């Protein structure tokens, strides 16, 4: 930060009556007062001059003949006004020469020194604190000061002059110093443009905050961060800091020494390379409000505020969110009304925050917010969200209770509220949307939407399963058939014994292009399957000899090669239990042969 410039000496004061104007039935004289580079205007009628003169003659023994006499007739005539204007100017110049250092209080107030001149400002402030200072400290209220007042105090401390220059103990600078050492809550608020009737721009005035030893909270508004000195002296005590319309970077507030250092590191951090300086951290700072500034990025200075829980960077010019991963204690973050278009992997930067405001940005997607599992309040109003599908990214956040989506394009969708609430599933009743409590009617509609959605998902799953089965069937049908076994005829006598041993006459072998089922289905259930491949002879189980009256062999057509279980039982004689357990699979491929 550039060193703020303080003038070395108090400049010479001048006064000049530059004109007059007629107000109702009396004349007002326009007085131009100059104090170094500062100039301001005061307006007084003749009666004000007369009242001032009476006080000075009583308190300071000023010559009564110094003031021009009153005029009864023609008091507003042009000639009289012009002559009196010169006489009054001479009167004021004589008073300033008579009191070059300690300006009497009546004269100081008459020329508005208590508003624009260093000595007058400090004297007025000291007298106020003499009467009310102790009461203000005990009440613990916020005390407001203007940059011009702080500039005057800082300038007075730099000048090697008595703290009570006019001899009045009530105006002693010590009252100010005692008050500032014990003050806990301070507000410094400047003005845009010139102060009052002067040419003083408060944003250009340097001031020093090192006189404040016990501050817990400070608010700075309409000042220039380049003109603030001693801010680093507050690092050990300050818990809350607000800076508005005063800075273009976080660095200028958090690390004012950075402009004078080529390299620096926060204390407690091990650095692999040599650094110019180690900067102390803000040990007690938990709340930082730097809204309404011109900040374009979140720089590395945030490393010095590790204990911050509340961070407000709204109404700035942020294009991205960086470096916040260093703030492990963040709970509330306000990034509203910036220029954010995308916020990716927010959980890696924002950690376990509970409140997040992104209102007034240009967000179109919410994919980066899907893992902020501790989030309770989320403000997404005044963005460019147009698709309901984006709400699914935050619909699974388990702690989300308050959601604001107002003034987004998706708000014009019919039944917008119920469709958004439906994205939260069973938690729809727990979510307050757009600051409105969810009604029972909306919850009923949400249940209907959920049922429709579940039915659709079930249908999609069935459709997908059917498609999979059809695909498998198509692939199976397209596969080549298995190769046929050898067609050589089996041995004439032994092949007939491959049928059930209880049959009177073995049926002939059946020619088929595919494997056939067993001719004894009832026995298949009781006997283990024994497949006989073509070209091989199945071992012949022991069978009972055929009965004498067995029917002659019969020829079977190929179309009747699968007799029913009932028919097979009719053709079989009675057999023993041991023979009923015997079965040989008839999956034998053979050429036609006579039995």
C-alpha cells in the first residue's frame, strides 16, 4: 500500500468576503475561507457578525470599534452592501491575525473551523468526548467518525504542539486518545464528492488507525484503502470487519504491507523458498464483509484469515471462486451479484458451509453444487436457470431446507413449484421454496408426480429388459446349429437294448436332425439322465427276459417317435422295482433300421 501523505505543517488561513445575496428582506454575505489546500464557503448576515463581536469583546477583550456600525436606513442598498462587504472582510482578517494559533471558540464556530479545519475539528471532538465519552464506552454502542475527523487527529498527533492549544481543558486531545484506546465498536463513513460546502474529498485524506487498541468491530465505508494506515495493528483484536466502497482488492485490506514486499508468507506456514517477510494472521477475525467493492478475484490474502466463518463478497466483480479452500471454518458465504457463470466442484472450495448465496449471477447449471452435503440455505434467485433437470443436482442434498429460485427463466414453467419440490423426493415437505412454506395441496401434487415418475421408471426398466432379451434371442438365432453326429447304423442287436429294459420289444431308432426327448418321461423324473452321443454304445443295463406272449415288433413312424407316458406304460409288462429305476436317454441319432 502506498504511504499516505500527511502535510508537515498547518497551512496559513485566509478569509475573504466574496459576495452577497438578498434573502427575503435582509442581506447575506458570502465568505470564502481557505486553509492550505482546503477551501469552504460560509454565509452570514450582519446580525451574526454583531453577535460574534459581542462574544469576543466580552471573552477576549476585542476592540468594540473594530466592527462596522449598524445602519437603519438603506441597509440593503447596493452601495452600502458593497462598502460593508469590504469592511467585514477587514474585520475577519484582523481577528485571524490577532489569534494566529488558538482561535477563540466563537470565531472558530463562526467560520466553521469545527467542520473543516484540523484544530477546530479536534477541539470539537475532544469536547464532545469530554462530556459523553465515558457514557458511550459503558453503553458499548458503535461510535461513528468521519475520515476528515480521523485525518485531523492523525495530523494533530504528528505535529509537535501542545494537546490543548487554546487553553481550554475540555478541548484537550488527551480526551480523544483515552477514548480511542478503550473503544470497541467503530464506524468510519466518508462521503462521495466534496464535504459540505468545501472542496475536501474525504477519500483522498490519509488517516491512522493505530490509536485504536481494543477494537472488536470496525466498519469502513466510502474511504480509499490506499489512504488507510495502521490497519494491520488491529490483527490481534478485531473480530468483525466490514469494508464497503473502499477497495479494489482483498490484498489491500488484509495485507496492506504487500505493496512494499516482493514475497511474503502467513505465519505458521512452512515455505520451501526464502521469503521477504512473514505476515501475522488475523487471529480473532471471524466475520469479513467486503461487499459493494470492486474486487475482481479472491487472492491469496485469505490465507491470513483462517478463522473466518462468515464471508460476504457480494456486489463485486468476481468471475471465479478461488483460494477459499484455505478457510476451513467457513459456514456462511455470500457471492451474490457478481459475474459468476460456472461454479464447478464447489465442495472442494467451500467445504462444509451451511448458507450459500449465489443470487444475481449468470449461472445456467448447478452440477458443481451436487456435493455440498451440509448446505441448509441456498439462494439462486436472479440467475439464468431454465431447465428443471438442473434442480436434480441439488435435490439429493440431505440438509437443504431453504431454496430460492425466484426470477429465473424456469419460474414460468406450469406448476413450477410442485415440479421443483418433486425433485426432492421424500424431503419435499422439509423444503421451503422461494420463502413460501409448502402447502398440503402442493405435497399431494408432489406425491402424484412421484408416483408417475416411479411408474415411468419401472416401465423404462421393463422395456430395457425386453430389449435385452430380444437382442439375446436374435444373437442365439443367428448362431450356427451344432454339427450332426455320424449316421452309421448301430449294431443290429445291441442298439435295441438301449430302450427301457421293461419293454417287450425295443422301438426302432428314430432319425432326427435334433436331439429327441426320452421315450419314458415318467421314468426320467426318477432316473438320472444318461446321454449317449452318436457313434457310441451306451452300456446295456440288466433287463428281465421278454415275456413269451410279447407282441411282435412294431414299426414306428418318425412322427410318433415321442409316445406319451401312458402309451409307454401300456406297452410295458410288469417289472420289478429294480428294473423301474433303470433308464437310458434316447438322445441317440441313428439312421433308419429294421428292428
